[in-house]
C-alpha cells in the first residue's frame, strides 16, 4: 500500500510516497481503508516545524482527521466488523499519569496520536486500535465523516464555553473550526451569533450556516457593528478561533460584563498578548483554553449521523496523496476553508 511520509520540516522534499507493509493485525486492531483525511491546523504547524499537541518523530504518516471502511479485524475485535464505515479518534491516553488520574487526560504525559506519533490517515490503509473506531452511518459522505475529529474538539470547547440559551456569542475566525462553532452556538440556544472574519467567502458561508451577522474586522469597526446587531445586549461569550495575538486582543476588547472568553485555536508557542487586568477585574471575565477532544468523539459522530450540521459546505478543496504538500499549502491559504485528502 502507499503512504505519504512526512520526512521533517527541514527536509527537501518534506513528503515522500512510500510503499508500506500492512503486517499482521493485533487481536484488538482494525485495518481501515482511508477514504478521506482532513488537513488540520496541527498538520500545518508540523509542516512548519512548530509544536503541535504531541511530539512528531519523522518519518511518519501524518493525518489524524480521517474516516474509512473496515477491511479486516483482529481476533478479539467486537465493536466493529468488516464493511463498517468508521471515523477515527486519533488521541490515545495512558490512563496512569497524574493528569489522566485527575481527569485531565487531554494533558496526558504520554499522549499518543494516530497521524502524529504513529502512522495515520495520509495512506491507503491504516492500522487502528478498535477503541479508536467510531461507527458512522453508511449514507454519510466520507469527507463529512472525516470531520468527526475537529467537531469533537469543537464540542470540548463548547462545553468549556458554557453557552446558555439566550446568550450572545461572537466567533472570531471563519475557518473550519469557527464555522463549526457558529453552528454549535446556535444549537446551544444562543440568541445572536456574530462571526468576525476578514475573508468575504467565509463570511458568506458563515451567514449560510447560521450566523446572524458576519463582520469584516479589517474594514469595519467591530465594536460598533456588534452594538448595532445587539442593540442593548452585551457579548456574553467570545470564541477565538484564529490563534494570533491580534485576534486574542480583539476577543478581550469585545467581551461584555461577566463574559466567558474561549481561546480555542493553537497559537505559536511563543505567542503572547497584553492582558488588561483592570478589565478582567471589573468585567469579571472568565478566560478558558481548550485542548483536543477528551470524551467527545462519540457525541461528534452522533451529530454527524443526525445530519444537523452543515459540514459539506465547509469542504472547499481536495487532493490525492501525491499532492499532499499542495493541499497543506492550500489549507494555509485564505482561499480555502477545509481541505481534504483522498488516499
């Protein structure tokens, strides 16, 4: 079988197509034929040589947002069978370290992920532990099924944001995550959902998937436009999905009294922003972070199976394995929203 191996950020080229041996499956392993694999912001960080959620040791097949068909199962597999359609939860935890034992397994000291530390979805086939496989209805498009992992991460963030029915929500950034956040805020009962996004195409799709207003923060005064949309209301929840200091500063500025600010995106390790302490004090702001998807993958698959979310609209480009690097560059471009690879 073929796989696209990441050789390292300093390598030239960074990716190489290689033949791979499938080998024997362990008793609880599942062989999945990868049908679609999304390119994530974490893949972009890895491509640039920046830190992601876990350490990467090349050569390795990246791709942790993937879905496919079960081709073969180990002798003791009971949860899935040959022919099932599955979406993968890539993140695996030791269950023994202090973070795991304290209920923070997303910070597991031995976090191990398909498509990060071990071979993932940018290959024709992937060997996965049974417990990482989640069944998807067979009428679900594989491109959509592959979005289970980012949606699971979004659900963890939504849980931490604590949106209450009738509250006002602003999502900063209209990429894949931001547009999923818009939809989840609506499902949670938000009264008004506002999207802040400079790219016109993304603003338009934001309106199509549920935003009440989509504001261009470059050419419009964001705070004034928010007041126009909300009238006498305040911004109760702000969800930052960009990952740069400018967006973080914007989130703090527009937060209302008692607001929750969720910093969701993965920033550079050295990224900082000045924090107006008096505003935090006076407004009684709650500032929370969100990392990966502990215990939310099944809920994400349930939502995908229900068809309640507009996901296909977010997928704008697709590539084959031979053009994976082109796909990563497109994911970095403002032309795209979500790029998927079809192994």
